[in-house]
């Protein structure tokens, strides 16, 4: 199960409010087996700072 969220916390992306997080849940027999939040913001900021130096 994946729940996408924008930078402002909405689940509906807009042109000025892009997706920034994914909450990924792995379920087994209806119970959460594993859960992880993936942030695209941190990776994007790191990529920009790597380029800028």
C-alpha cells in the first residue's frame, strides 16, 4: 500500500504543490508487516547542492 503526499501534506498533487513523500506499507494477513516513509525532498536538495558545490 502506498500513500502519496505533497509538500503541504495533501494527497492530491497540483502544479504548485508537487509530491514529496511516499508512505509505503507492506501488509501480511491484513496487518502491517513493514512501513517506511520515503522523502523525495531530501534527495532533491542533495542533488542540487551536489551540482552547485
